[in-house]
C-alpha cells in the first residue's frame, strides 16, 4: 500500500529529475479536461483518479505510465499510488491550480515503464520513527505500538506518528494515550523527520521552523477519537492492538491508517480504523473513521482541547457542514491558536463540552509518567452516527497566529473554514 514509484526496499519515494523535453518528445497523445465549478480561485486542488477512470479517458498501453503537463508545457505535480499493496499503481493524484470558473486541459503523455520519474517539491510527509539501540530512530512503514499493560515506554520519535504538509504538522501519540497534537510551522519545508533529534533540539521551544503549540493533557487534543454510548465518552486508547500502516507518501498527498482491535467500550470489544489523508496548501487533514461493532445509538466523537481556553468556543453551519471550533490566546507560545472540526451536516450528532475536572489528580491514573488519565476531560466535541463498518468523515483544521495575521482573529479563521467548506462541497469536475 505505497506509492508505486518507491525503491525496491519500499521504504520511501525516489524521484529522479527528468528533462521535460525528453518526457514529452513523443508529442501530445491525449488530454483530460477539468472544470472549477466555483467563481473563486482554487490553488492547490488535489484530484484523485482511479486507474480505471484514467484508462477510460485516455487509454494506456501495457507497460506504459502516464505523465502530465499543462498547456504551457510545465509539468503537473503527480504521483501514482499503490493503495492495495499489490505492487501495481491503482490511483493517480494530480495537483492542479484553477482560476475562477476555469476549464483546464491537462495533456497526458504515455511513457515507457522503465523511464525515470520527474522530481516534484515534497509538500506532504509522514513519519513513524522507532527508537534503535544506539538511540537513533528508524523510519518504518508499519508497526505495532506497545501496550501499557506491562508499563509505559516511549518507543517512537516525537512519541508519535507524525504527518505534515507545507502549512502545519500533526502527531498522534503512539501509545495507549492516543491523543492528537500540533506542530505550528513558520516555514514550508518538511520538519518531522528531524523532530526529537539533536539537529532540531527541543520542539517545545520556539525555533525558526515553529514549535509544538498545544497542551493536550487528558483531552482529545487536536482531533482525537472517542465513542459516545449513553452520554458517556470512551477514548480510543488502551486497545489490545494499535497499529500504524503507511499507505502512500509523496509530494501531492500522504495517507496512512491507524488500526485498532480490542477497544473496550463498556464491556463490548470493538475494532476501529482511522484513515488519515493530508494534502498540500491546506490547514487541515481529512479523517475517515470506521468502527466495527457499534453499540446501538452510539456516536463516533472527535474534539478539541479546551484547557487554555478563556473565550467561549464557537459553532456554525454552512450549506453542507456543521462546524465546531475554538480561537483564543491558547498556544504554548502564548499567542493565537485556532482549531475546528467540520463534519457533513447530514452526519452531525451531539455537540457538547466535557467537565474540566482533572481525573488524574483524583487517582484515575493511566500513564503516571505523563500525568495522563483515560477519562476524557477539557474537551469540546462533536459526534457522528456510528454505523458498523461504515466510515464517518471529518476534517480537522488548525491555524497559528504567529504564522499569518489572518489567524490572529476568530473572524479570519472562520472565513477560511467557510471558504474551504464550500470547496469541499463542490469538487473539481472531470469532464
């Protein structure tokens, strides 16, 4: 389940620079047409086509690969992804730019299968680094976390599965805490490969690239997952099995899954998969959560930490999404931080706020080394109906005031959320 253009060790993408004149020496063979249905500019639009869709439009001879270019002969950033891990690509991901209401023609060149690949700027990134005996961290494509039943040990670089784009970074603790956290970024380059290393220093301190900006405590952090049953919240943590699986990583998108078995929800043992995608240029990631064995009337829940919140959280609806969010001087750098979740309106469930009680101090200690309790507190949350084996989709947003003046105000943050919600409601159209 990796990008098809990986080396034989299937560890990471290898892109080789190839001159455009060589790539397209055979002339234009076919083209694809895309339309922006909105009267707004849409930079950094990711379009995903299956191999079958591409084949139906342009045809591909056996042993050839597609390459893509704009009308001015510039290369279109793309990647070919093997999402079912059978060694053959089955999806193509394009990164396109659109003017308002623009119809764009993309030319497709069919290149011999043994050709090298163009190199594109890497604008998304994944990393799970596992600690080695010499203290270094080795990146892995899949791994199973240690249970907390035999004590607590940090084995992962930055304690977490990490993902980022050129705007912001996220992480999910790779242990029974299973809380999401944030890296604020001040530069577009990829940084998560260097966290928790001497080269970077402490990511808790402000540096030229940014810093860890969020205090999570025993909340759901920045989009952690729980299940609501009979008005009680059960964290997706301390499961019998907790596994990471990279699906694809590249310049245009990165995708991975967090897989769980043995999730104890009030005595019922459930399974869950969170499928996370991140794209260039966006201050959000996309999450599809699938639970097997949903109790009757239960809801999948995600939420936002409120521990440093002094102002009231907000909520609003667009034509197609329900949004909940916070904006305040609540970062660990004592400046503005905005976080929000949007879910499809027809799937939106209960919106609420947990108690602020510190259950760890009351003796409900799950990870004493981290002052952590599995009981969820200090969280503003939203639910979605849980239908067994059916994914529930949400988008988690975060912005940092130090990055951009627009993010210093709640109004500026809400404006961005609404604009992105409209774009998500009307996808780019393949003609």
